[in-house]
C-alpha cells in the first residue's frame, strides 16, 4: 500500500495536533510521504497557502482533535477555497471514542463527504489502508488482514468506552489504621 501511495508522486499530508507525541507518531507512520506538521487549527489554515499552487495538491489533512465541529469546519473551509489543489483533499479526523451517560456514541458519522473519522490510537496499517482507499488505490492487506466484521466489532467496542470525571490518583505510602492494610 505504501508503494501505491508513493506513485507517481508521494502523497502530500498536513498534520494537525497539539500533541508533539502524536505528530511524531504520525510522521513515523507516514515516512516517505510529503508531510507538514502544525499544532493548531489556525496554524493549519495558515499553512494551506503553501499548497494552493502545488500540483498535485494537498491529499489529506489529518486532524487530531476531539471536536467534531472543528473537523467539519476545517473541511468546509478547504472546500470553500475553490482552489484546484484542494479539490481532492480529505480531512481525516482522529478522535477518542466516548459515549454519553445514556450509552449513545458521542460522535456520529460526519455528514460531510470530505471528512473521514478514525478512532485513536491510529494503527499504521489501518491508516495506510484508509489513505489508499480514499485515493481509490488497492488497499487490501495480506492474508493476516482484519476482516470487516472484526474491524466493526473493534470500532463498536471503542465507541462504547465511557469517560467519567473526578478521578483521584494518589501516590505514597499506605497507612495502616488499627490493623492490617487492605491495600
């Protein structure tokens, strides 16, 4: 898949994440491609000018952000530029799946055609497979490929995670109060 994404020219990707660790991980996964990194959406928008005259243009923006609205707004902004270099640009939204107290998934599928959602943490094979699929390139993995059913079950399990607040993490010595400690 990596070779098909490099021909005839390597894909061009703009990364956006406030996390240096995430940016480093994604740069490693996308080695061999043209990759630019930014740490904020504003910086990403400012960087788009560099791609407006490049042929072929920008292939992907990978956005690490928990806000569904930010991903949709970024895709709308890119498409509103009406520049040939952004005609095929897709936004890949990396997010941590959570559920509300009612058990409903917090994120639904985006209604915008230019946004593809991907749960964190990203896996290299799955990321490359997604990129290849979006470029209409062969995107099958070897015989050890994860089936569509397994992938759907993994996504469902990830989406059912619930985050709760008020977590106390304590370090130090355990004190015994009249008798042996239960810790």
